[in-house]
C-alpha cells in the first residue's frame, strides 16, 4: 500500500512539472507574438503617417528632350514630414530603376523635408516618350504608381 501511495505522489509531481513546463512555453510564445504584433503596428503607423501621392497629370508628364530628363511631382498627404533627398526615393519606370538627378522642395525651396501638404519635384534621367508605368518608392517602403504619357 505504501508503494502505491508513493507512486501516486511521484505521478502527481511529474504531472505538476509537465504542466509548469507547458505553461512556461506557452507564456514565452505568447510574449513573442505580442512583441511581433507591436512591431508590425509601429511599422504600419509609420507608413500611414508618412504618405504621399504622385500628382503629375497622367495625360502629360513633362519631359525636357534636350537635357534628357523627366519631371515627377509628389505631395506629402501624410501627417508627418518626409525626408526629401535624392537618396530618400527610388524611381522605377517600366520595371527599370532610373537615376534621380535632383529633388526640389517646391513649397519651401531649399528645404530637404516635405511637410504635410508640401509638393516636391523629382527630376529623373529618362528621355523616352509614350505611355509608361512609373513607380516611386520612399525610403520607408511606401510606393505609389502612375500610368501616364511622357510627352
């Protein structure tokens, strides 16, 4: 009878140890998931607060054939300022990355920041006419596309 009671106590302790082990694993997993959700939420918040739109007229995107450049215009439609330099955007035309010659802040000339509502000009090395798919990508990963005619 004593050995039966001892074996029941050992079994009970084993069950408690296994339950504690499983609880520890579940707690750690839940914590890691909540951290991941927080990080994704912060990234989404940044993307939503730093937004822009391409405001070129799709029917007539301006090009200077003599200098071989095309002018693209963006407007900060987000809540936060956007860094506005040659390195803070990437321009892709018909699937090919094109060189940004210069960026100009048109609302506040000389500034390298687009504040909410400000308009900026991106000057790219591109000298082909016709309909093209133009994608502008910010350093934060936000991208906008326009399909338009480069005149």
